[in-house]
C-alpha cells in the first residue's frame, strides 16, 4: 500500500506544463507538494474534477491534463468514465487515489472497499489502464503513464492519510482561477 | 396530437440552432430531453459546425463547460428541467459562486405552452423560474419564434460578463 503524498512527490518530478486538476485531500497534498499556477482546484461540486478535466483537455488538445481524483469523488460521477472514454481525449490522464474512505468528510468508508476502478475504466473504454499498489512500480512507470495517448486511467491504492488541513478559501481563490486561465491559454 | 399540430411552426428549431451558432458556440453538451429531442438535439447531432458531447448525467455538463471556458471555448448545455434540478449543486458552485459563463438550454418537460411556467400544472416546471430567480441566474423563456432573438445577446453577455444564463424551452421546437 502506498501513501498519496509519496505518489504525488513522484508524480511532481514529471509534471511540466500540464494542467493538474485536483480536489479535496488530493488537492491539499498536491498544492503542498507542487504549488504552481497551472493547478486547477476550483471544482465547485464533488465528483466533477474529471469533468472539468475533460473540458480543459478538449479546449487545449495541444496540452496535457492530469486529473487527481479521490475514490469518493469518482463514485459521485461514475458516468464520467463512459463520457471520457467516448470522447477519447488523447491528452487526458485520470489518476484516482483509492483509500476507500471519504477522507475529507470524516474518514467514513465508501459503500464498498472492493470496487475495481481500473476495471470500470477498462470496461468503459479508456485507451490505457493501470493499477498501482507499489510505489516502486509507480516510479518505474509514471513517465510512460503521462506520455502515452489517452485517455489514460490509473488507480493508486493508498492508505488513508493523517488528518489534513483543508484551506478551502485558498483552493477556491478567484485570483488563482484568473491566473490559471491566463497561463493555460498562453500560446506556448 | 392536437397540441403538436397547434404547436407546429410556433418555434423553429432551425432558427434556434442558427442563434446558437451565431453566438460562437462550438460545443453542445447534452443529456437527451424529449421536449428538444427532435427539434434541436437530433439536428445538432447531424450538424458539422457544432460538436455534440453526449454525457451520462447533466452535472457533468457544468464541469465540462467550465473547463472549456478556461480555453475560451463556448459551450451550450442542452438538458431537461429534471436534469437542471439534479445538477443544482454544481450550478450553485461553478456557475453562481465561481461566476462561470455556464449557458443552459432547458426543456420544460410536459409543460403546457399556453401557460406561464409558474402556472404550470407540473410541479417541477412551476418551481423552475423561482429557483433560477433565487439563485440570481438570468433566464429567458423561449416559447415562440419571437423569443429566439434573446438567445445570441444573452450568450454574449454570459461570456462577456462571466455569468450563467438559462433558456427555458417552453414548447417542442419544430
């Protein structure tokens, strides 16, 4: 079993000009590890991170989009797997941190800990699907995960983390949305 | 059947689609709605100038449209009023609190076109305008051809001022 922050530290070494869409615990860990203007954390409703990511990927097919979603969030928008697979953006990488809990809402369990999210993504029609439970394997393959044609899906099997501080005013800061748009739309 | 005959020619789907295109909309995001099924969604699906994204649930549209807006791409969300009601939290967060240009075209399922929506015998239709009003979302009833002229300026305003707008489709476009 991995830890989310360890996975994200590995991921951060490979991120350059991608948009990274993240919410709740994933967002807290990610912005702590990789504070950058191209982080997109104003999601507005749980589960829609993947849908925002799809819109960003459609609008900038020349750039890559990485979605960092929790398993509870994905369960609130499972249909997105079918939508994303049907639209098939080559530039979308969809990573789901599976800790089997609603961590931001008190650590209660998701309805079933046995959900095979990678299997669901495969069945929906994602171009490539991965299932990571060992950090060394993730380290070895993350570059390939990020570079290949999407939509790419990967489950990261992680432990629930220690209690986090959720600074929502910062995550949802309008100034950050404005800065993101300027940077994302920059023609390079 | 009598209603369909009476409605024929009162609201042109072709003219609505022309207004959508004139508004520089590139993407239509949709879950099928029987009010707009044959008059709007079917011709949009065949239209080479608009890219139709079929989604599984209406709130996905709100996230996708928001993402596209960060790329200066315009989208129109084509859904049923039941889908709007189901998506209120996403609309609250993204469209209203984040002030995103979320443009929605909402079919009023089983609405009686001769009545104002607030006077509909259908509870779900009756509450639409009060909810939109309470949320501060600009909305327009599109029930006859003369209403179609409201569409382009409203979409332009939504994108220029970064705010949501809703068009309530009060009868099936022909």
